[in-house]
């Protein structure tokens, strides 16, 4: 790659967009950024080039321009894409790196293809820390735009943490399946913590969790986060049991019904998440702790997250 190609645009400089930008800047990748709230002093100090409008990407990036979009799923994505591509040349690349529904991504790809604009759906996992230190990327799209952005994504990913999963829609579909698996794992761990807390004798629960981190079959980042939070909070009692969510795994359950694929564990994990909202369940407190650890998800009810869930309703399963 030439030096001029080692550049990306980023729209949406919240926790994910900002941390990915910082990682890119540290690795010598030029980053042009836009956020309706402006660019933070930290990003400016790190070397980000700020643009005051979506039209600024046309002036600051070389064609074919790759611009990553980190905004909540739903109408906000379409609004940003429409504003961005009005300034794009043919061959430029809109990359939806948020948690959009894969069916919406297929539709967006089709719509932009008519304008000669490329669209890539990029599932991003690893949470805020992953964005900062090395993410897990699942890309969906045609070969031409993937070829342009793939070297940069590999550089920003954890070792081995990048895959071109398939054609348009595949990136967000695989990320959605990933989120379903995540919910099932969170539920199982949370129920295990609940059982430990109900044993006939008092257990060294933090010590047990630490033991599980070393050599056990269930060792994982989630177990790491569970121990860290359990020790930091002195148990689960101070953590609200109400587990908020943005609704993406509910899409997956609907998809499974259309595909006639049974996913009882994932489905039950979503039902249990709803059940958490009476603020009493110990297992729900444990799940809230882990979710806060990997994604900074808020404790207790949160209107902005609930609004994102409502506004992110999808058009339905693609025909």
C-alpha cells in the first residue's frame, strides 16, 4: 500500500469510533473524523484530522475513500449514509461498522450499488478495549472494496481476528450470531455465579472464579471480567440486576424462526434478560457486571439504550 492509502474516515467518535481511531493513529494510519459533538481534545492531540461536515471527507481522503460509520443501528445509519454518499465519487466505500441488521445491510448494498458506491458491512467485536488494542472484525462485501480496506482492518484487528465472512450482509449476520452466542454464555456464567452464592456454606466465590481462569474448560475473557468485577464490587449485592439491551439478539431469534433453525439456549437467554428487569436476580447482577466490563454497558435502566432498541427495529427478514 502507498502512504496515501493508509488512511480512513470515521463517523461517530463515541467509545468504539474514538478508540479505533486512537489505535489507528498510533499505528501511523491517517484518520479523518467527524462527530456531531466535535472531535475530542484527545483525538486532536493524537493527530486526527477533523472535518466539520460529511462533505469534508471528499476533500481530505483520496479515492477510493473508505469511511467507517459507528452510529446506532436503524434510521441513523441511513441518514449518515445518505449524507455521506452525496459527496462520494463512484468507487468510494461506505463501511457500516455498527450493529446493524444484516437484512438492512443487504438492502443498503443494493441501493448504493445503483449509484456506483461500494458498501461493506463490518461486524466489530471485542468491546471498547478491543477497538483500542485489537478488534475482531467480520466483513461482508464484494471483493473490490474488501481489497481496499482489508490490509488496514488486519492491522487494526487482534492477531487472527479478521475474516472476510462472505458477500454483502455476511459481516453483520456473523456478528449477530456472535452476539447470540455471547448472550448464551453470559446466561450460563451468571447462573453459575447464582449457584455458588446459594451453596449451603459460604464459598470463596472470587477465588473459585479466579481458579476457573487458569486451565479450566470454561476459561474465557468473560470469566476474567467476572472475577475482576466481583472483586472490585465486593460481590454482586451493589450491582443492579436490571440488564438493559439494544435488541439485536431479538432479531436473531426472529431470523431463526424464518430459517426454521432451533436456538433454544440463545432464545432462553433473551427471555431471561427480560426477566432480569425486576432487579432481584443474582445471576442478572453477574451478567450486568460482565456486560459493563466488555462494553461499558450501563447498570440499570437507561433511556438512551432503550430508545436505541426501539428505533433499531428492522424491516424484516429479507426475501
